[in-house]
């Protein structure tokens, strides 16, 4: 069930059976010469929808712009500051908690969001306590990073080895190719690709990673592989969501 395609009476009925909800969060940032700028949001949204269908869970609209300040030297990238994203996350949770949602399962498609998500959860727990919302102490948040699912990670390593890299990876590009085959991009890629440099500001990032890739070879990606990775992510995250629902 997609929240934006339901009515309030339907949500009220849903809450009589479950207080769990899935929230996809991604990013809008460069993914090398062949990766779509919306890769992280596209993957998170599709996998969240698949997980919602598999578990009969409600899925919110996707947060499509995340914390990607280090990618801002590449045209088309967008970012929220960590403080801004914390407030967006806090407002998402607070709005839904007022209606009775208690279990917030975040499906994340961008590594740069992880630290901000954790900080936002701490801020939100304190904020809800200050509001004296009924059952505020029962609100719980959990993050499922689809690209870190054990089965996904295992298959990516089998398919791509060290050429998986850590950004603009063939695994995430493959998922977007499966979801949007009409948008597959082709461009020449140099055999030498930078890796191993720490991440600081945007200008420094582009200086060390001039084409946006971090140790990856996205030319290895295929839509067929993307389908496999998508299905593994949905299966793993569906199990994680159901386990989370049953935790006290």
C-alpha cells in the first residue's frame, strides 16, 4: 500500500491492525558517467515498494534528496545539509506518530545518509518525549540499507569482485537498469579509477575522483543482474521488517 494512494479512512483501518510503516530515503547525486543521478532514490523507492507489497505494509513517499554535499562539484547533484535532513526526518516521524504509527522502518539507498539518520532518530525520540505524545516511548526506528543486505553484498562480490567499488557501483546501476531499461546510459570509462581517498568537501572529492566513480566499474552491470539484486534486497528487507515489527 502506498500512502499517497490511500484515503484517511483506509489509513485508520490499517492502524487498527499495524503500527508499522516503511519510509524510503535516497539521494539525488552524480553516479559517474553512466549512473543515473536519481540512482539512490530510485533503488530505495522500488525496493521499499516491493517490501511493502511482500509484507502488506504501508509505504510513504520517498525522501529523494539526501545528504550529498561531497558530490556538489558535479552538475545535477542536489543535497540537504545534515541539519536540514534531520528536521525533515524528524517531521516525517512526528507527523506519523501523531496518528499512531510506532514502528518506522527506513529503507535507505545512500551511504551518506546513515550518520544523519542515526542523529535524526536521537533528536526525534527526545522531541516526541517533549511533546508528551501518547505512547511516545514506544516509537522505534530502524534502518535497512539495501546495498548492505548480506545476500545482496554476497552476489555483488560474486558478480563484480573488487570492481564493485563503493560509489557508482555496478550493483546499484544494475538495479536502475532493471527498473528503467529505457534510461540505460553508455559512455567511455577509463580503466584506471580512483579509490581509497577519504571524503572531505566537494572540490576535494572531485579532485580525487574526477569522473565520480570510487573504485567501481559500472560497465559490468546488466538489467538481469539488477533483477536478481532487487529480488534479494526485497526478500532480506521483508524479513527484517517483520522481525522489527515483532520486537518489543
